């Protein structure tokens, strides 16, 4: 499965967060698209509308398990997608900002 390290991500990379609502509300990467894995198939159209046409979808969850499942699904659909290894836990450990919906500092649940 295609995988990328948090430290390899650039500021303009398209990020899809597949964690559940309570996890997202506690804190997330600014600018990420949020579609919980539990709603992913039903809301798939939101991703195809938001994702860059010729770009890669970087899929993230808490630690990498759920995002791996979604990444495999997207690759099967012909979408250029990669799993973000270590997820939001590693995102926070590397010092990348975690925010709430109102832009205040958040945390990884």
C-alpha cells in the first residue's frame, strides 16, 4: 500500500481525515477534509468534489489503521491515494499544529 511519512507532507498537500467526529472536534490538521470512516462510502462524492484532479489524497486517522483501509479503497477506485504513516499521533509528536474548528489549539484524542 502506498504510504508517506508525516514529515514528508508539504503544506499544500490534500489531507483527508477519516477519524470520527469526537476525534475531529478534539483537534485536527488545519485545512483537512473530514469524512469519518463510518460515513465514507455514503459521502464519497464529497471527496471526489474536493480532491485535486491531478493530485494525491493523503489519508490520515489516529495511528494509521483506518486510513490504510480507506487508502486501499481509494486506490481500487483509481484515485491516487497514500496512507499517512503514524497518523495524527505522529503528526502531533512531530510538532505539526493541531487545531479545533474555531482555530484554537487542539489535541489528538
